[in-house]
């Protein structure tokens, strides 16, 4: 019988083959005691009966140990800050277990392995403290117990202390030690085992694939405690899918000295060896065997022939230019409060990410366990790992600095051979000591050349962040010294243009640039998600929102709020991604986030929830249209057109697939809202190499056939492939006559009052600057309304597209690009005080922290007349076709028999929306939230 385990500071996804008696699993029931007063280091306390029991692997949270939560659901701090631990414990805890050491272990080295612990571990054997202490947050804790364990009965006792040891993050937000996402659990969540090895054994193997040299450099670390002077080594490689051994090499009489040795082998690969990448994640299995006298040691591991490097501003994988389509992973696992230690949990994450078109994950301020690397190796994911660091005090504390150097060593040693381990950042948004960071970066680069390195994943430190640091291999940023490289600073400030990119901001960039934390578009909470929280965390934030909606009589709106805000977020993510693909010199993006971030004041910015399940605001197949290895793109100047214009666009293809595009026909079609093709064409024999985005042709079509306002869909497809993309645009009749008939259109409050008293129909459209309300915004809440309270806080419009008011203004139930001018030149009215007296036709979704009733257009009876109140500017910029079209549609509705408001209010209530004090109107900037 054989059993596979992972041993002492291993460096990649491999299996260590041992006879069954040489590995003793310690999983199961342990005796247990909490030690909240930290007195359990004396002999009397240690020998006291541990009356409680706990299962390891596991945590105190899993076992419901610690202080039970007493908080109630509410949208207040601390409940709204993050998910709430049902049982919380911070401090030392003791775990004790009886073991029987086999007689066959008498002359072996014995090590204890504890995979993934927070934060410090001390071990006692038979009431004797082992001097060694471990404190890694990212690697297993290993203890040499050779001098403590002899054949027979023994007691092993663990003291695990999850109190904070070092200042590694601002307000404990870094994801290796936090309650924001992963919680500050106490326990051991991975493998627990005693492992016995011969006195001469392979302890570690480092692999360095050489693509151009067609070989693999193998560094075999040998622990020689057996007083031998030489050994025999052999190595063989075969494809992991079970194909035959390629060849075997042998090295006999390799000299050894006492203690640790490193022996180097060069393994030649066949000329036809397979490369590892996103699209071809082919893996090999290496077997290394050591024999000397009575000692025998062997290890098996999987690896990939992968080379990643930079060439100017491009990332090359095996010599091909690649584009990173990424999202963050911030240790968000709400059932357990800790990362999965088995492959199944990571398969859920990465298969879902791949379904949505991604090829890249950034582990923000933490490093995942080996199971994540194993799955990424198999699926072809490019991973970015980081030190457990998100700090504004970098370099200030020598002990913390030493800890970080140690963690860097452990990351490289434990995970460095994985082909999926491609990028290494020292941490998130680091400040202030860039001299310390420079030294640390050079240290890890010198230690291991298999990855690309960067000093920090963006920074707000003055004098930094706008351009790469001198030793960076790649650069992560939200802006450069030339301008923004994400939509946060653009989409609400500039009118919609789809012919733009970030080329100016990236100009002269010396290294590959990946855009930082793109998106952060908040989506209203999915209250149906509450029932999923069956584990250690209680969604008091979600429950608080539900209670407030019930109290305000708005619970029936929750699904509409989710859909309207989610669909707005989806279209913004589309434009974010397409701009980066179009941008020369851009090497990728990292979304924040494809899935929700339930911490940092409840930042629900995902199209998926925290469980990696879809919210059903869009489909994965739609997302893959613009997020895939090959993406058709177009450039066109605006979202809305009139029928006397030509629609003209240039067509591009971003090709980061596996092969060149050769003689490929590309078709386009323009369809109206009924799906009828109104124009189409084909671009023949398109040729394009792998590794970039280029123009392949142009589209030009007349819109003169449009007689009534309509929404159109343009599609571009590569014939015979699954690659296609679509865009919406709106066309309005050019010859549009505004006929008022007996309707009073005014922006003057006095005129409106007089007309209503006379029993007139009134369209009241005051200058939006004079209104009492929230700043009109096209984009939704950034990140979280609690975390960033200095923002308008709205989340897009909500309307019924079938309402007769929209008979001549095609719209969906949510914000789309044709609403940009209307919303950015508006105020959002808070109608809580009059909601029983007016009927909102265009509502706005409020953020979950306020849940106010908001509107930009409502109807009501007032005085003796009928009123529509519109807080979007319709009258002062008639060159904007959508404004004129909406005005026309409103007036046609008011002329019709359908305009018969059912509610009534006083003019005093209407007047309350007008600010009596004239004020200078100033629009908030994108960075004002900070």
C-alpha cells in the first residue's frame, strides 16, 4: 500500500511516495482547551485534563468555540462592515493528542507538518517544549521532532496563538490576517501528519525549465544525517496523462557532505516536448530517486515547461505575447472563513473564472495553499501571489521586515516550481519606505528568476505609483503620470465614446502594465443569497438590508434593484475590458471584482456572489464575448445617432489565442429591436498574428431607413468560430417636430404653479442646478457607500420599458449609454416625503446603506392640473438627440389618453424640491471619494 503526502518545504505540486507506516495522519479528534488569559505554559496547567474535544483539520469557529455573537441584523457598524463570526476567539488555544510511534521509525528522522495556521505555533512533546517556533501565514509549519519521538506512546500538544504578531496591514484589512474576508480563525485547516524519513533523503527539489535549451535544471536538496559520503541519483520524466517515460538519466557517486546538500542535474527534454500555457496546460511528471547503502528516498512531482519574461512593455509566455484577463481573489470563502485546502474548492473558483473568460487571478495581500496552485497548473491559470502585506508602515519595524523576508523565502520554496506561479508582488498599495521595498524586491529576484516581480500592486505614496519602480518587471496601476487607465476617472466625466483607449496614458511605458482593481461598481445586495450562509459566518449586513426594506415597504423592489444595478455594472465592466484590449502597451487587467467582496463595509461589486455563483444579471456567454483569448472589437464615436447620419466604425481583433488568424472571414450585422437585419457585410481573408490588437477593416452603413426611434444591436463574428461580440446603439428620427399643443413646458416655478391652478398639463423641468437632491450620476456607487461615504450613492435608474411614456424613447429597465447626458445633467430627487402622493416613472436605485425612494421623473395631480416633474435637463441642450427624443416621448404621452395620474400632491410639496438659496454647482471629481 502506498500513500502520497507532501513533505518538508516542498517547492511544487508533487507527490512524495512513502510506505504507509512512514506517514501518520493526525487528523481526527484532539483534546482541546482555550487559554484566553494566556497562562497555560506551566506544568500543572499542561497536565490538567482537557475536557473539550475538537476535530482537526478545523477551526474554533467550525467547532463553535469562543464568544457567541450577540449582534442583531442592522445596517450599522460593526454589522455592516463585513460578515459576522458566529463564534469569535482571539488568543492561545491548546490541542493535545496521544500518538503511538511505530518500532520501524527508530532510526528515522521524524517531522511534524501543520498545513496553514494563524499565526504562531509552539509544540510540546511529553511536556517538553520544542524550542522551534513557527509563524508563517502562507506555508506549512514544520517541526523536527526526531529527538523527541521514540517508538512507543507519546503526547503531542500544540499551542496555537492567533493574536496579531506583526504590523502587516492597515486596520487588519490584508487578507492573510483579517476578519474582512478570511477570518482570524484558530486551528489547523490543512494536512496534519508525522512523517518519518531515512537519515539520508531528498528534502526539496527546485525545477528550472529552459525552453530554448530544451532541458530542465533540477536542484535536488539532500539531507544527509546518515554520515554517507556519496549517493546515486536517477531522474525520469513522462507526460502526466500517463504516456511512456521519455528517458532516464543517472548520476552515480554524487559527493555528499554532512547536513544539507544541493546536487544539480540537467534533464534533456525531447525535441517535441509540450509547452504549458493558458491554452495548452500540458504537465509532465518528474520522478527523482536516491539510493545509498540502506537508504532510499524518492519523490514525484508535476511541472510544466513554461517560460515567462518581459520584452519591453509586453509579457511573453513561451515567446508569445499574452494578455492577462484577471480578477482578484481576497480569501473570500463564507462557509468556512478560510481557504479551501482541497482541490475541489479551487476547481469551483477557477472553472467558474474560466467560464467567464478569465485566465488570471491576483491573490491580494496573501498567498493561497498548494491546492490552488495544483488546480491552476491543471487548468492553465496565471497566478499572481503577494506577501501578506498591505501596509502604510513598511520598513519601520525590523521584526516585521525580517518576517517578510522569511515569508518571501517560504513562498518561493513552497510554491516556486508551479508553472501557474507567474507573478509576484510584494503587497498591496504599499507605503512609505520604497528603499526597503527595493532591497526586498532585488532579494527575491536574485533568488528565483522563474517569475515576474513588482514592488507593489499600486501605491498612493507621493512620488510613486504613476510610473514603474526601476527594478519592476511589470507595473500595476490605476493611473500613470499621463492619466487614468481605468474607467473610474473617465466614465462619469467624459461623454460616451467607444473609439478611445489608454494609449496616451501608457505612452513610453518601459514594462508591461496591468490595470489595477478595475471596476468596483457596486451592485445592490441579492437578498436571496442569505439562505446560503449555513457556515461559520452570519450575513447580518444582508439581513439588516432586508429588515429595512420590509420596514419601508420596499422588499418587493429588492430583485429589481439587483437587476437594474447589476446590468449597469455589467455594461461598465464590458467597456472597461474593451478599452484595455484596444490599448497598445497594455498587458492586462485585474478586476475588482468578478465576484462580491463581503468585507470593507460590504462591497458587493461582483456579477457573481461571494460563493462564485451568478447573480443572473448577465450570462457567462455574454461576458466571454469581450473577455476571451480572441475578441472582436469596434471603434465608434458615440452611443446615439440620428437617421440622417452614417454609422461608421473601424473593426479590430484582439488575438491572444494559440494560433495566428489566417484567411478568416469576419461578418457584421446591424439588427433592430425586432431582430431584423437592416445592414450587413463581410470582411474577407483577415490575417493576424498572435499577440496584439489590430484594425482589420471598416463598417459604414446609412441609418436613413429609421423612421421611429429604436435600439439597434451590432454584431461582429469570426465565421466558423465561437468568437463574436455585440454592442447596442440608439437611432432617432432626424426630422423630429416637438409639438406642445396644450402642454405647458417650463423651468420656472411660478409659471408652473399658475398653469396648474388653471388646470393645465405641465411638464416642469427646472434647471437641475437649482434642485434639492443628489448629484446626478451615470456610474453607480464606487466600492461601498459606507467605506466611501463622500459620493452621491445612487446605482442607476429603474423603470418599466413598457410604460407609455417610453413609447418613443426605447430603453431597458436599467441605465444604458443613451442615458449618459440625461443623468449627468440632473439631480436625483429624494421622494420619501411624497411617495404616497406621486408616481415615479423613472426611479433611481439607492444604495443599501440608505434605501431611500429616489426618482428623476414622476407624475401626479397637483392643484387643478396634471404634472410631470423631470429633474433631468431636457431644455437647455437640444443638440443632444436623446434629450430631444425623451422630451418628444414625454409630450406624446402627455397628449394621450394614457396620461391620467392616479395620485395627488400639493404644490408646496413640489416647491420643496427647489433650493431657495442660489448656490454654485460643482460636480464631484472621481478622486473626491478618497
